[in-house]
C-alpha cells in the first residue's frame, strides 16, 4: 500500500511530502507537514542564510526523539534540479554536499526528515575562502540565556570598535550566534585565527563572564566563545533552522534592540512564521557589506599566546599547541 502524501507548491516546484501527518514533535503535536510548511513560510530568510552554501543535514526521519542522521553527502539519487557542490574535509577527502539554491531544496530536505540545516561558512563559487566570521556564544552548565546575551553585547562593543556589523540570532537553545560578513580573501586557518583574536578581545573585557578555554575543565560557569566554529567543516545551525528539541524552537534572527529582552523559548515552529510575515527577515541587509580581517589578524599575530587546539578529529595543524587537556598533561 502506497504511503500517503500531499504536494506543496514551492516557487516553480511541486514538493511531495510523504506521510505528512507523521508526528515529529510529540510534546507539541507538530507534524512532518508542519515542518515543511514552516520552512516554506520563512523561505526567503532561510534561503538567504543557506544560499549557495554547502549544507549539512541533521535528519530525524522518525521524529525528534529518534537518533539523528548527520548527512554531509547528498545521495546520488536526487531530483535533477537539486544542486550539489564539492567540498574538502580536514582529512583531505572530498564529497558532494547539498548546495541550496532555492526554497524548494529546503522543503525537499525537510521531507527527508531534516530538522536542522547546518551551512558551511563558504559559498559554492569558492569553497576555500569563507565569507562569514562566526561567533558562537555557548553558556556552560549552570548558566542560562542571559549570560549569553551579556556576552553578545560585549562582542558587539568589540565589533563596533573594529567598524564591523554583527548580525545576532538565538541558537535555538541557551546560546547566541553572531555572524559577520567578511571579504572572501582568507583561508580557513586565517579566518579561525581572526575568530580567536576576536574571542580573546571579548574575554579580556570580562574574564569572569567569558572564556576562550578549549578544555571544559577550565571553563567554569562562564560563556565559552567557540572559536573552532570557524574551522573547516565546522557548522552551526542556520538562521531560521528549527532545532531538534521537543519544543521545536528556532534559531531566530533578531535585531540588537530585540536581544535586550528576548526569550529564546518564544521563537518556535509556530510563532516564527507570524513574526516573519510581519517583520520579514531582520537580517535582510547581511550581504550589503563585507569586512576586512586585517586588524584581527594583526591582533592574532601580535599575541604571544599563539594558536589554540583544534577539534579532536582534525589532523595536527601547523603551530597548534599540544592537544591534551591540562589535567592529563600534568599527570603525565
């Protein structure tokens, strides 16, 4: 017996949604169809965040409580109109990842059970030179969203002094993400170094609140600025991405004025479409200006502390310190 389905018109495409009444978020009763329709409703904003970027998919085909499938490669069998782009992983291996070019591609992947979309910080035209500097503010256990909010405003102070504009959004959980559009002139190593320099400058403003410590045992109850989100093949949830949480919260773009009293729990799969219909994409100007990293790279080069550890799955990188947590290094 064939699976039930509905067809949804998305631009010039017709996207087939199979098993549309399948419940993906049991706590709130949200279905697969609702997930697809959500992405169509915020399509212009979601597409702006994903446009021409290699994109990893976080799929939960049996709903939010099922194990996640992290898909970095598009399967060979897919519609002819769905585009891909070749990326190179830290290991040197290559793969064809989804290249998002239209809202229908987002809807198609949502039908595959994709809840979160995780774009690279590069575009298909040049996959070796990022056009986005990412600041990921991650409150450590014991802290809530307000700590990330405070860290975000500290980050904005530093960006303002650099003459840069940062675009802020909720992570969909307790954290905050800030994106800065940059000129695609620097490779992943240099962009990561710029991210380290920026993180250290924010940390210096309030080391009791913010930390750049890579090792969890050294972070304490502070907000960690995850500089490694600027490394190759590291991604964060895109703007307007639903998060794989029982309450179906959304990583929602905000204005800086809104951030002052925002509650991330207010932005979910059912509230964001109405917000988008009223306000449009509050990050609509993110591509209007791209900034230089020269000053941040000068800060990094002048910092005697040098580089920081990479994630454990990376090959040993030039100039990287020992990748051993401090307590183990002391014990050896």
